[in-house]
């Protein structure tokens, strides 16, 4: 098999950027801490199952608490399932590589890919898989599970091998970031041998994941609480309701103005999305060979405009600026 020289930075120029976790350059723990810090700056693949409500162990509200700094993520590094999974990952990747000599399998440890089109979306792959026959790249996702979860989560009602929906959401997120079209789960699920499940790209699923990531991150950037589910209601009510510097008042004019502002802001957001969708349709009608179309009383132009180079702008000094936000509080 022809060996390919892998240069992720070069490969990434069209679809994603590569962020490498070096920490202080000396220990695995420092690299892990660097990864944790970077993870808080966007949505990763392991977050997607939670955002879509598929994760049995976490909810969108709990994830929002972490992303907004209200709650520190639980340290699960010492749990046996995590220790075992980390220990087995290298061996499982090596075993998959041996079973598939037709592929080149490359370790994805200590790097994260960042979508150029949707920078809030990050992807940390267990492995990259190169197929010379199709000259294409795929995703390797390594998993471990105990025998009980292997029987329930990794098999359908007929006993056929499947990947759990919350893991499918994860790799769909990865395909959205990378543009890759296929990949494999390779999992130790408590059977005599690890199992593999191939997956393929579905554009509808990829689009749904992108919208879900953007919607969730909107709650984070607006510092607005997402919808609560189940046990989240009690947890939210136990959280301190107001940050320092806020004063609770009873003012109906304030309430009315805030509600009107929120309504118009949502209408503005919906209108912007609708406008962008229509613009894409008009651009497609103009096409690449024309600079515009005229029909009836309307003219639409879509052409390349050249801008002359400008000298670099001097960096601004640090400054403070008041920021206005409106957030609808959840009532008990």
C-alpha cells in the first residue's frame, strides 16, 4: 500500500483548522488541562448527544451551566470506565489498523479540529483513516462499554449490531466539522472480540447537528438559560438566581419593554435566517458565469469585487464597554 504523508495543517485549509494541545510540553496531564480549557470555548462531538437530548447522563441545561462557567465539569478521570477506556484506546486503534491493512490509520490524540464555517464546532477524533482506493479520509471512533451496556445500547430489538444514537450524534458532528463522508466505530462492548460498525454521512443529519450546535451556543453567548427538562427544574431553582450587581424590582413597564425587545430580537433573528436562505437561492440562480440577473422590476448582482490592500490598523488599547442583554427568567 502506498503510504501518504499526512500534513493535517495542509489538509485542513479548506474545511477546518487544527489546534494542537501542548500544555507545558512535559506531561500528559498538562495537555489534558489545555484540552479542557479549549473545550469550554465551543461545542465538541461528545457534547452533541447531550444537546440533542440523547445522553442519559447529562442534559442541555447541565452542559449550559458548564459552558457558561456556572458549574465545573465533574472530574471523571479517576472512574474505572474512563481509566479502562483510556488504557484500551491505543490497543484498539492498533488492532483496527492490523485488521485493515487497506487503510492508513493515524492517531488523533492531542489535537482538535475547528470548523472554518462554524468555528464554535470542535472535533477531537480518536483516529483518521485514509483509504487510497477512494482517495478519501474517514473517522475512527473508539469506544468501550461493559457487557450490560454492550447488550442493550449496541444491539437493536432483533439483536443486530448497531451504534447507540448518542454516539451517532457525536460522529455526525465530526463529519460536519471535517467534511468527511464515512468512518468506523471500533468498540470493546464486552464480547469475545471488539466489534466494528461503519457509518456514512447523511446530509440531513449533518444539517440538523449544525443547527443544534448553533442554537445551543446562542444560549451560551447570550447567557440565556435553555429549556429545562425533568430533574433540571429543581436544580435550576436551587441555583443563585441573580449575579452580583443585579437588583430585583417590580416594574411592569420594564417587564413590557423587555418582552417586546425579546420578541423583536427573535423576529430579527428569524428574518436574518430567512434572508440568508433566499440570498443563497438568488446566488444559485445568478450562477458562476453571470454577474447578475434582471427580471421585472428587480435586479440581483453577484460578482467578484476587488479591494485594494490597506495598511495594518494599529491595535486598540484595552477598554471597558457596557453590554446590554435581555434574558427571560424561568418561573417556578
